[in-house]
């Protein structure tokens, strides 16, 4: 009897969550359609200088890139790569990937990550090199402003993390 009640309770909770998502987004996040103009892989990259020692040997400087992949059925992946050369220490590189769903409502795009990984290669602190799952607090849904124009996708993220002018990849 107790198992049946627990199973019923779990199903009821799932139904309530699905109904809440439906009311908020208009349909379950996994059932959203993304406008054809947004579907595909978008990205941009930035870099700043090289680091050269007294012998003229040069290494890459600092920089990074972001990519956002959107599918027609509402799936999304965001990746952020960052790299910095720390003088006297070495290269520090990180990659943050989040995979989830996206819903488009007018000029807003709601990205709801469901999983994520953080990978680091740390030339300064090898003990900080590795791959970790992102905690739930780093997977909160975020509403981002978007605008298409001139073959680019401009994203305005209130946190600044995903903001930028992306080109098709």
C-alpha cells in the first residue's frame, strides 16, 4: 500500500510540474519549436595578444569563445571556453558546457539547462585540473534577450555570461 501511495505521489508531482511548465511557457519545454532563423550553431571568439619570453619564444595569450546550438525541437547546448596565460605559471583553460531546452517567446529566449560539466586544465595548480558536474545552482533557467540582424545573433543576458554578437558556425 505504501509503495502504491509513493508512486501515485511521485506521478502527481510530475504532473503538477509539467502543468506548471505548460502554463509558464505555453507548452512543455521539450515540445517547444524554435524559429527556423535561430536553428543551428552560433558562436564567437575573442583573443588578446601573445606572451613572448626574452628568447622570442611566444605562447598564446588570453581569450575565449562561446557557442550556442539550437535545434528546431527546442534542445540547446551552450559552451564557454576561456584561456589565460599566467606569467611565470602557465596556461589556465576552462570549458563549461550546459545542455538543456530552450523556449522562444517574442524577443526572449529561455534557456533551461538540465545538465552541465566544467573541465579545467590548470598549469599553475595541477590539483585544480579535472572535470566536474555542475551543481543544480549553476543550472537555473535564464531569460535572454535576442535579436537577429545582418547574419548575426545578438544575445543580451542579464548576468552577462552569454551576452555577445554570435555568427553562424
